């Protein structure tokens, strides 16, 4: 459901599954991006591994939102892309929690920050950085062991 915020912020632009998997990670771990807002979720060890397991969960979530007409599927030569519908914004306005507000602001930041990235550029960015996201815990453990 978090991705509805990104799709709504994209103002009619359609994204493929891989970009949405990356966006889901960036929405909750925005602090991993230099200059990004603080992360919504805790900085857990090996969080970059989330990208490997989220694909099917994101797809299932998108299918559920599609079934409720909160997004639409657009069939492109390269595959299926997803886009907000008229109901997306109306539904999101009903969500008034602090978490929803934080998602809104991070979705605005994320879409503007990565709007100029092609799919290949975003994939490259994620690949180059995923190994270091969460790796700071490895360094802390190594330092702790050295002090013993």
C-alpha cells in the first residue's frame, strides 16, 4: 500500500515492478540516500537484502490494489507498468496518521529525487549501494571484536 503514495505523487506516470520494488525500499529507508530525509523504519543489519525478497510481496500488493481499482495496469512492450487512478488520491486522503503523513512527504522527495533516473540508472544506483546499506553493523561488530 505504501507504493500508492509514490504512484499518486508521480501524477499519472507509470512504473514497472522493478522500479516500484526500489521505490518501496527508498520510501522506508530514505536515510540511506545521501541528503535524504530520516528513514521511517529502523536501520537494521543487511536491510539491503530486502530488495531480494520484496519482489513477490510487492507484486501481490499491487494486484490487491488493482483489484480495488486503486491503481491501473498499463501493458507496455517492456512489460506491465502501474499507474495511479482517480481513486488513488481520494483513498490516500482518508489516511491521516503520522505514518501516512511521513509516507506522503517521503514519496514527494523520492519521486522528485529519482524522476530523472531511467530504469537502468535507478537499477545501477540500487546495485551500487545495496551492499553498503546495513553493512555499518558489520563494521561495528568488527570493531567491537577488535577491542576485546
